[in-house]
C-alpha cells in the first residue's frame, strides 16, 4: 500500500556543465527527470510511501531510471518495461544569464504508449492520494485517456486525486491544453497550479478568484504557485499567502514538483493548509538551489530542521 501513487513519464536528463549553447558543451551530468517521479522522490525523502507507475524502455536508460528511483526510496513495482519503445530523453540548456530551457527527445517513447490496460487497478486502489500532471495528458492520446480514467477511478473509490496542469508548450498548443486540462479541475480534490497556468486555463491569476473558482468545481485544497513571490493556498475555509523561502537560485526546473511533494506530505500528515503551504515552500526552495530536479531535496531530518529554523553543528 502506498500513501501516494504518481503516474507519468520519466526521462533521462543530460545537464550541461557550462552556461552556453549546447554546440559548445563538452560534458554533461546524467540524471532522472519527470514531474510525477520528482514528486514521488520528494515524498519518499520525507518518509512517506511513494510509488511511481509508468512504462520505460527495456534499455540501459530505462534500467537507469528504475535504479535511481529505487535508490531514493520510490516503489517502482508497477512500472512496465517495454522492449519495443525507448526511454525518453531530455537535454537541458543554460544561457549565460542562468535561464534554463529543455530539448525533448520523447516522441514514440515507452511512456507515451501507456494505456488503460497497462494500469494495475488493484494496486492503484490501495493509494491514499493519486497524483498526475498535465504532462501525462500531453504526451499521447492513450496516456490522456489514462489520466481521465484514473481521475474517475479515484473519485469512485474515495481516493484523493491531486492534479497539477504543468503546461509544457513544447508538447502541445495552448488550445489543446485548455481543452484537455480544464475538465480535470472538476475531478480533482487537490489542485496545484502555477499563476501562468491559472491565467491560461481560468483566464485569471488573481489569487482569491482562482481558488474560489477551483473550490466551486470541487477542489478541497488549492495551491497557486507564484514563483519568487511564494504561493497562495486555501482549503475553502482559510486562504493565506506563503512567502518564498530565501535561497540562491541555481535552476528553477523542478521547483513546482518539490512544492507539490511538500504540500501533499502536509495533507498526509493532517497539517493545516498554512502548514502544507510552508512545507511546499521549503521543498521548492531547496529544489531551486541545485541543478538536478531532485538532487537538492532533503531527508526528513534536514527538512524538519529547516522548517523549525534549526542551525546544524558542523565543527
């Protein structure tokens, strides 16, 4: 039984060691990237039982993904190895001004072939929370069907469904994203979205209007992520602004996933919405302080120390 099951594609990410165009880069670091598996790693590090469900290629990159996630404490028993399709790949690029961008090589990947028949529904029924992002809906028609089927399944079985639109413009048009993602708001118990996504999908990023709209559609918890400005969180009774934790930013990719992990951990632990928001903010801050999506995420001891402003003794 898992506290949280996440469903979506994970890729092998190559991260350059210099801030310049890729044509000039000589060395890369290899790591695992993927919105849903990032959330699973964050939760596992905080001591929760987290599972990731997907497909990977039965290739060296696929076995690398599984090895890395298992090493972080994520359960991958429901993952399918596909001998006919490869594991997806992405390459990050950093500009001299530290802005990051990504180049995807994921068309026809194993995860893009995920379909409803691949899901272990008995396994899924044991989860307390199921978390999915809009990326899963974007990568193929069959995976989009999985997202809707899982959301309906969660509703029928009393499982909390957590949804982050996580719009990736390189994967589909805004029109396609809006058509596919807006209906999911009515199926979600927990909505975790960025202010830009709110503007696209709800035509507003005004925090109180965003949360009131989503609560009216059935969400019990809402977190509007506002980047360097922090977040605005609500449980329908209390709405509160959560300031961002001060940190030196290395790479903003993965910050939203880390916030999600902290916020969901708070829900699992019965925390107030304000405490959930602070837990998300702390996780997000630690994520942006490192280059990998999950490299900077803390274990529970370090997380609790930061939450309580405890300074460690090192000498």
